[in-house]
């Protein structure tokens, strides 16, 4: 990561914080209360954008993995790993916030007969296993390639998980985005979009911060070897 | 628990996750700073040794 690229980080972090604050303000004070769901529908503004951000991170990880396999540049290995790490964090948050929403809406913390939930759990566990694979191999090109192939395979599960709720016939998980467009008011949709932008930007900032930290760490290790 | 408390819990969990993440990054920064200081001391020690070795016999280090 170049010095000029690191310099943009504080600005991006401030923008993410501002957008998050604005999204929270809209979600709690501007967006109207849903007729049936009531106040608990406000979880939607954090749960769905977090899930979409998790997909984004896994997709970014797969893209970087593809670049590694294609170009052979080892810097993509770290970028793919950090993106998948971020995706796993946001995946865990998706499961936790979804579980809280399920408890208040359906009266249960989890429903095993819901394809959307189970497929997301499968996706999450698949990427958890990525770390087991990665840390069971010695550092080097072999580990980078194996991790890249695994990360690339996982991305196939994203459309399956995303479409599951639309393909399932018997479900209680709500479908807000249909072929007729979003099933909500304009203000609700705007709130959702801003929350989504804020969380994606937050994830990107965290990705860049973690990446910079890991690169500094690697440089210091190399410097210690040179000096020591 | 009321629906409002569940909503607060959902947002609170996200907030706590971000806080924990920032705390981990802060701890890492402290470690990187400590390592940088150690390496700087090591590099300065090396530089002083090189100057001492390069100085002509009888000349005090730092006068060259």
C-alpha cells in the first residue's frame, strides 16, 4: 500500500463515521415505523446492510484471489485474506443481528427449516474453514495458491445464499426486494441505502487499516532480519 | 424483553464489535510502535559502531 493511499484513510474513516451517524439518525428519527412489524423493523436497517457488506467482502476476497492466481503477484494473497477476514466478521454480525430479529419477530433465535438462514450459516462456516486451511499450511506460494482457490470456490455460495429466499416456497423470512422493486416507502429505502453505503465504507476502511497494519508488521519483521 | 430492547441489542452488538475491533487495532499499533523503537535503537547502535570502527586510531568517536 503506497503512502498516498494511506493518507486517504483518515478522510475515508471520517466519511464512514459521518455516514453511520446520519444512517442511525434516519433509522431512528426519520424513517416511519412499519405497519405490521412496528419498532422491531428498525433492525432491518442494520441487519440487511451488514449481510450485503459481508457478501461484498467475500466477493472482494475472491476477486483478489483470482488476481493472485492470474497474475501471480503475492501481495494479492494478503489482500484476499484480509477481505475474507472482514467478511467473516460481518458474517458473524449478520447471524447475531438476524438471530435477535428472529427472536423478536418469530419468537425463536434460529429456524433450521429456513433456507436463507441455513445457507448463510453454511457460507459463514465455509469461510471460517478458510482460516483453518490457511493456518495449517506453511507460509509461502503453496499456501497462497491453496487459500486463493478455496476463497474463489466460496464465492459461488453467495448467489445461492442471496437467491435462496426467493427460491424457497415455504418461508417466514421476509422478502423485501422483489421483481416489482423494494417493498417499502421512499424514506425507508433511502435510509436503507445510506446505511448500506455507510457499512460498506466502514468495512472498506477497516480492510485498509488491517491491511496497512499487516504490511507494516511484515516490513518490520524483514527489517529485524536485516538488522539482527 | 420488549421489541425496543431487542432493537437496542442488535445495534449495540454492532457497536461493541466495532469497539473491540478498534481496541485490537490500537493494541497492534502499540506493539508496532514498540518494535519500531527497538529497531531504531538497534540501527543507531550499528551506526555508532560503524563510525567507531571507521575513525582513525586515537580519535574519539563522533569527532570524525
